[in-house]
């Protein structure tokens, strides 16, 4: 019984770690959950771990980016060229963002919700930070996008499993 539980815990940890990986996130962790818990009642818990793990990314990423910004701007150890380049890039991006500010939250939600590599909570957090979107509003948009992406990936995974069962008469 203990060995069986250790196997479950290892699989749950694997799903959590995959859900935290940039570019993989729910696009990889949800199919992994289906693969590891296909005929098990624990699939619901495994899916919850995949989604919750991905929901943790935005608050962590936005905090790290805020800390990094403070470090670059206030540190005496950061090279002057790095500070100048950083401020120019950030200033340029935020000046362009003022034009799309009206639709930025909707666009951010849709960007995160599209389950393709490079469009997830990590990229959404970086975009929100670069565009200077308010942290609370950015979190709301990113988390909503993660939930939509999760629903899409779960639906696609279930459909894929059913198609394979029908094709191969399993």
C-alpha cells in the first residue's frame, strides 16, 4: 500500500513540475495527467494539480519581474549599459502599449488562453510586465486565460482519447 502511494505522489509531483515549465505548462501537464492516471479515479486530482500549478506561475513571475526591475534600477553592481538598454526597451514598449491599453486585458487573456507553445502564463506575465499593466488586472487576465486554456486542453485530451479508443476499438 505504501509503495502504491509513493508511486502516486511521484506522478503528482511530475505533473506539478511539468505544469510549471515555461512553454509546456497545461499543454503538457494535462495530457501527462491523462497518460499517468488514465483508468484511475485520481485523474480529477491530477488535473487539479496541473491547473493549480499553472495558476501559481503568474503571481510568482510578476513578483520576480518586479524584483528584477528594482535590482537593475537600484543596484550599483548592474552595469550602466544594462540599465540604459533596459530603460530604453521598457520605455519604448510602454509608449506603444498606450495605444492598445483599451483592449490589453482582453488581448492578454486570449493570448494566454490559446494553448500553443509560447503562449501561456510565463509569456503572459512577461508581456503584462513589459506593457506596464496593473498587477491585479494582469493577474486576473492571466489566470482567466489559464483556466480557458485548461478547459481547451482537457477537452482536446478527452476527445483524443475517445478517438483513439474508437479507432483501435479499445
